[in-house]
C-alpha cells in the first residue's frame, strides 16, 4: 500500500530521493542536490553517501532542516516521510519564504547494512558532543546493566529468560534509572551498545561542513530529526532538549500539541542523552534561533526493542562474520524499527507531514 515511498534497501531509497529532487527541479523550482560521499560501501559494494537536497534559496533566512536515518535502520520510515513530503512539494510547490533542506540518511552504512550504528559501532546520535567536550565516561549504572545488555557470546534466536532478567533488574534498580543508564550514551566500551565513539565520525563531520554555509545566512531554523522505536505503537512523541523554560514549552505545545515532551528520564517515554544531533547543532551555532524537535514514532514495547538491539549487537561482536547482512538478528532489527503494518505506516506519513506543515507555519509567521 505504501510501496511508492517505503524502500527495501538503501539503494532504492537513495534513488527515489534523488528522483523526487530531480523532478522538483524539472518543475522549475530551485534545487541543490548533493551526495556527501563516505569511505564505506554497502552489501553489494555500492559506494555510500549522505544525500542532501536544498529546495529554495540556499541563502534564505528561514530554514527547515529535515534529517533522517541517523540510527541506520530507522532510516527506512524516515526516508518514507521525506519522500512523502517531497511528493507534496512536487505537486503543490515549495513553501513560500522557507528554504527546505532534506538530509537523507545521516548513517547510510547503518541503513544499508541493517544496523542502528555506523561502521565503527558508533551511535551517531551520541556522537555530536559539543566542541570542547571529551568523548569519555559512561552513565551512572551502566556498569551494572552492562552484563544484561552486552552478553559476550552470540545470541540464540529462541533465547529464553531475557525478559525475566530485565524485569528483575528494573524491579531492583527502577525503570527510570535503568532506561537512563542504557540510553544516555557511553564512551568507554567500543563493543557495547550506545557507544558514542572516540571522536567525531566521518558522516557527522561532512554533514556539519555541508550545513555551515546554510547557517551563515539563516536567522531562524526549525530542525526535525526522524526516529522510530520509542513510545506506543503508531503514536509519535515530539522530543525537545532539556533546559527549555516552561514558557517556551507551553508555547511549543500551543503550536505543536500535547505530544511535546522534554528529553528527560522523568518525563514520559524520554531520557536524557549526551551528544545527540540537536545538542551538537545548538552547541556549535549557539547564537542561532533554533527550534529542534525529534519526532519519535513508537513501535513495540521497550523490552522487545531492547532485546532486538542486544541480539544484533552481540551477533555483530561475537557471531559469524561471514553471515552478517542476512542474519536473523538484523532482519528482526529492521522489523522492530520499521513495522510492515499499514495502519502504522499510514499514521507515520500523516503525522510526519503534519509536523512538517506546522514547522513551515512557524517559520512563515516568524515566531
């Protein structure tokens, strides 16, 4: 039902993205299309890169930045949202007075190889540490939860007992502390989950270099980063960085709805993070008028999502390196973060477009 925007591999998604961009250009609209090539290849030796498309004036003052795929396999639904919006732009034209910049799959290696991390086992949404902050340390409690989430052996497809062990851990240490310890980001264990890297990775570096000229002329930016996996099935949460004043939160909820939720472990489904994309952008361009929203679409229950991440990572670290792309753990990871469910996909496209239109309205009104 959604075959025209949901792709089965990175190559198809990239080709569709470039096709829509070229069609928008052929319709007479200003388009700048560029691929940021990376020194990595996909499963069929394809050269991988981050596809970017600027629609409108590259020197415009109002910028809407849409990013997808920083978490690899989450790039498939993120790509679908972007293609859906690009199709609307092709039919109705770009928004007046707003420059739209699409960044298609910030982690093309993870998307192509069905991983959430990049080629160095780095979670790129923990890799954007602000300038001057060291890639060191780990959250309180990570050493305690480490044996549960990072087993040092290949996974069993029919493994039993994980849900019980996870439940016992939560009962002992609390849900809030457990999710914070797992998800915040760690910089001490390169083979483990949520590793933020030892330095800025090549994809983020090239993305920041590409973004710099756009921000030299922009005075106001709304940045939307697309994710899946967190929250109730088919529902989206609009996550904003902590530290935002109550007045600003209220104003954002008045515009974007009650789905606005601070990235804080005590607030709903969220948790604090280190080195996420939006923190990295605001830290580097602190004088910019930013509105940053992470649009997170729920898929399955937290323990099920965690089990799939755990299995895939432990297979990558300790499994048969000759059987990576087609392994059940990676196929399962794709299903977890990109459910083949018509209702879920329909809601994803609907809500993705609504948020985009709300962001356009904010920029056009100059708030």
